[in-house]
């Protein structure tokens, strides 16, 4: 019993140190900048800055398929699978459009203009600029899946209806943490608002 404890305690300490390091790394990652315009009881209205995204469309797929396939393609690009073999920093959050089709997007670090980005070797990847926009966002913890995303999408839709806030009905999921980060996980469902004042 004592031997087991002597092994388990150092392993637990190492695990907690590793999780703390991952959490610090996540907090240091460049994020899509926004300002909070209004706090409601369970959601926020935010104004996001314009940004460029590397994107891949994947057809109708569930969360697990989209997150796995989409991440693999886009991560390949930023880890050097491009014409310049150039590594590009990871940003946060990872964006997944949810609806009749699925799409995954990584924000391009602010230091790059569209002209400075190396061309991807994978022809499924394309770049798009999103202008400044106002969105409603609702947050949930833990690990995401289709059921949770749909649940919070419906909660957000109902809240927007109560507040008489018009929206595009095109929802996206935002994931902020790598899969090996176990604590303080942050997930959001967002939708762009129409004529918000």
C-alpha cells in the first residue's frame, strides 16, 4: 500500500503541474478580440473585431467527425503543410459552424495580412475575412458533443426570442481548450445578431 502511494503521489503532482502548464499556455494563446456590449442573465452580446480565418468545409458531419477531420486539416496547414513550410501560431477559439453543412475555422494571427499567408498544400483549405460583427454568446463547461451543443443552441434561441433580438439563425460552436486540458474547459455557442442597437 505504501509503495503504491509513493508512486501515485508523485504521478498526481506531475499531472497537476502538467495541467497548470497547459492552462497557462491556453491563456497565452492569441484570441479573437471582442468587447462585451451587454450582459443578460445567461448570455452576452459581444462585438467582435474583423479577422481573417483559414477554413475547411466538410459537408454534413457530426461534432466528433468535424472536430477530428477539420482540426487535422487546418492544424496540418499551421504546422507547416504549406508552400513555404512555415509554421503559424495556433489561435483560439476553434470555430465550427453548425447547420446543414459543417465548417471549421482557425483565426489567422493578427500579424498576417491575407497577402502574407503561405498557400496551403491542401486544396480544401481556403481563407475568408469576417468583418466586425455583433453576436450573442452562451457558455458551457466540460467536453462538447452534439447533444450539448444543440441544447445550448436551443437555450440561446429561446432567450433571444424572449428579448426580441433578431439573429441570422446560423449558429457556431467555439472551443477554447485542447482535448488534453481537463480543467476549466470553455465552450460557447454563438449567433450573429441583426440590427442590434
